C-alpha cells in the first residue's frame, strides 16, 4: 500500500491577493520547502508544531471539505513536492472538482513536467537581483516556460526602487518571447519616496501586456 505523505504548513481559505485573479476566493495550501532565500520573503513556510502530514486520502478529504472552487498550491516552493502532487492529482483531481492554481518560483521545470496535465493556472515569479539579493538568470526560466506555456501562465515581478533598467529590458524581452502577462508587484511596505507607477510606465512603453497590482490582502488586512 502506498503510504507516501506530504507535510503542509497550513491550509486556509481567503481571497487571492495577487495577480490577475485578485479578489477570487481560493483555498491556499502552503508547503514547507523552498530552494531560494529571497530577501523580501514575508512567508513563514517552515515546519513547526502546527504543521501536519497527510497521505493521499487524508489530503483529499481535507481539501474537499473547503468551499473554495480553486486550490492554490503555494509555499515555499510546491514543485519540491511534485512527486506527491502528481500522484495525488492523478487520483483525485476529478473528484475534487476544483481548479488547480500553482504559485512557483519557476526553477523546477522537471517538477512542473510531472504535474502539468493537472494544473490549470501557473503564477511564476521572475526574480530580480535588485529585489531578491540573489543572482537569478532568466536563461534558467526558459526550460520552465517551455512546459508552462501548455497551460494558462503569467509572470509576477516583485520590485522596489532599486530596479535596474537592464532588469526591465530583460524581463520585457522574456515576456515578449512567450507572449505572457507581466504582473508588477511593488515590494511591501512601499517606501515613502517610491512611486511604483513610474516603473510601470517604463515597462508599459516596452510591453503593453503589463499590469501593476499590489498585494490586496495586505491592504484589507486579511490573510
């Protein structure tokens, strides 16, 4: 008998506070692993005494008990759990009867390949060194996008006043290559002398399929 399990930090319903599906009710499933260490990360995804393990059937029973029509796998990095998610979604997606929304840092094309047939929407981050403090080449994103473009996908860019013109140019070139929506998300809290709209205009002049969307759940003071 298959007794594989997944460790989950938390499961909760709220509105989607980021990206083009902002305001939609989602069931958030937060995994407990990540391969990056972004300086702006505001999420505690690490295991603690409240984290819980689920086998396939337990996971299904938990997810179906919530009334949101979309399951948003987030983290951490959900694709580090691709083996479990692949088998789980293969067995239960039709019975779950919910859309699958994947929030990912875009560094695991091999994991995405395993679950792509069961995913409906992909929100992938483009990591900028000016915001994350880490070097992250968009070249590594190509293999991911070759898989992701089989489904609905958009890219989210978290930025602050330190964004470079070179980063804007690279991001726009990448978005044009795959014809994807760019969602610009100002790093919170926004500095007093920083005007995100000015950055939006720089992107928009180069690429019209760009939106400026802040984290709405933070403005509403909800999870």
